[in-house]
C-alpha cells in the first residue's frame, strides 16, 4: 500500500474529527505529545513482554499499537475543553492537530510501509523536518492554551 495514501486517509480522518467537534488545538496537541512519550516508553516493553510469552508480534502489530497509544490521549480529550467559535479557528486548529499527529505517526507508518516514488520524496521531507514540525506545533499548542476563553455573559445589563 502507498504510504502517501495511508497518510492522506489518516490526515482526513483526524482533520474532520477535530473540525467537526470544534475542539481547540492546545490541549489536543499536548495530548498527542503525551501519547508519543507513552508510546516510546511502552511499545518497546510490550515487544519484550510478548517475546517472553513466546508470542510473535509482527512489525505491523507493533506499529499499530504504537499509533494507537500516540492517538489515544488526544482522542479521549476530543470531547473535553474549549471550542473554537469561528470557522477560521476550526480550520487552523484542525490543520495544526493533523500536522502534529502525522509528525508523531510518521515513524510507526514508515516502519510498516515502504515509501516509493513521489511518496518517498514527501516521506523523506517529513522525516527530515519532523523535529521542527513537532517543536513549532507544540509551541503553538501552548500559545493556544494561553489564549483566554471568551465566555458568554448570561447577565442582563440593568439600566439605571
């Protein structure tokens, strides 16, 4: 299967999930970072445990587990915290979330699928710029968390 096609399908799913729910990027972006750290800690140990149990885990299974661990914290937070009120905010937030998720998922995807042709060029660019993409997106996620939420005032103004 083409690595570019897989990335496009994943990106479309993630973008529309965040866009439709209108969730803010800040918390979701940091949840992706937490998932990435958990994945790096747990996936290697899971392979050792499966090996001790004489269970052969294919590279596909390990990569799927890694991807699920990366996405799980963010997917649980998708129903929590603030929402964007504008269409522009929703598009930007969903785009940044998708870009950050792909940056974290590029390693597990690349372990299973071999990039070829045009896909290889795009994949190699993502791999070379992965740390920069992650750093910039995480900084933007923190900034997004610092932007104050606008709460609707339910108080009626009294005229004197």
